[in-house]
C-alpha cells in the first residue's frame, strides 16, 4: 500500500468528512455570533461524489472515516450514504460525531448500516446551561440519544465536552461521576480559538488545570500517554466502568503525529483544522476528471500541511472558516 504522506513523512490514514454545514444547535464555540451563510444544495457534495472521493482516499491508504457536520443527521438519507461508505474496500473504521439531538431515532439504524463508533457532543449536564451554550432547548433529546445509543451497542460511547472557563468548567467532576457506572469515555476538550467564536485566554482551561481539579477527588490512572496517531490522553479510575480522556490541542498539541485530513461539505480538502489553504475537488468531480487527477490534487493538499498549527494568540485573529463550516 502506498501511503498518503506529507512533507514531514506523516502518513494520513484518517479522513473526516463533513456532510453538511447546517445544524440544529447554535453552540457558542462553533458558530460565529453573526451566524454563517449556509451553502446551497448544489454547492454541497452529493452522495455519489462523496463515495467516489472516499474510494480514492481508500486506494491511497485511508482506512478510517469519521462523518461530521454541522450536524450530520440533518442531512437527508444519511444512513444510505453511511452504508455505501462502509462497504468500500479498505475502510476498517467508520465513526460519526453528532450533537445527539436526533440520535434517539437513528441509533439503531446507524448501528445496522455500519457505524462502528460514535461520539456525542454534550457540554453540560444542566438543562439550563446546555441551552445557554447551545442556544436551544434540546438537553433531554441528547440524553435520550445517549441512552438509546448505549442500548443498541455503541459501547464505549465517547462524550465530547468542550471545557470553557467560567462557563462549564465547574462541571468536570459531575461528568466524571456521570461515567462511573456507564460504558462512556468522557473526553474533555480544550477550548480552541477561532475568529468570532468568543474565545479568550480567560476562558481557556488547560489539560493540566483539568487534571488538577479532578485529581483532588479521584485518583487518575494513566493508561495511554498518547501513542502514535492517538490524539487523547486516557485515564481510568478504580471501580469505574467509564473512562476519561483529555484532548490537549493547545497546551500539548499532537501535530507531530497527526494523521488526519478533512473534506468539507462543499468539497474542499483541508490538511489541518487551523490551516487556511484549501484545495476544492467539487469542480473537477463535476467535470468528470480522472481519478488520477483527483489523486494528484489530494497529494498537493497534503503536501501543504504545516509542521504544526500557530499559537493561540495567532489563531484567534486568523482568517479561517468557522468550525461548523470546516467540520467538527
């Protein structure tokens, strides 16, 4: 197998595919306060186009896919696309990240069509605070979706928690208690800066600060110090069914072993979440260019990947698409 490598010899085996830039929540860290101009239907890749691009990536060594958005479940007939992608030779893992609002209705079908692992975003265990962060009153829907997913066999389920100082950092211990008797991996994610996403240094809670808070009550046992291509630091607590992890994008970045590449809903390849440069495949897909031509564009995009992302002071003012437009 010929791997898709960048100029630093990082091999890329993980493709994150955004299927829509639309969402049924308005989370403060994801959508700019002024909103975004969503793409029209003809600007978004079709299922056929996504399948074709994924097959090309698979032929280049990609074996893991994650479906993202926006909120992927608002894309009509999404399970049909997932079933097609899961059948592509070489694809070993097919995950999805969702906000969980519609998950109760889809959990069983997602399991049946080939989703192998599931991440659910939940930033508060308090309904009123959930509404403050997300802009919507869907807390109970998300909780129902989590339990429905556990019930159909998504175990362990990953719970994504963006930790924001003065917003939800006082719930760290509550989340730890929440996974005590459940097969859930709570993943505490450092708040990442984008222009207009309300990030500031006062709201940033580092991995080290989180560990200090949690360790005052629980004895954390490290079982992964982040092996190659893993982005999390993983811990277990004696007597717990669930586990906790930390995504340390800013305080201890993992750029040196990054194996990810992103495909936006409108067909652009981004070699890094924080890299402005994009290579758009939509026009060449629709001009019936050869697979070889598309492969060359993919390689070009990967070659543009930087050694590491800029520091937070630069990121917060950098011109870039918002998280919802890139794909979570």
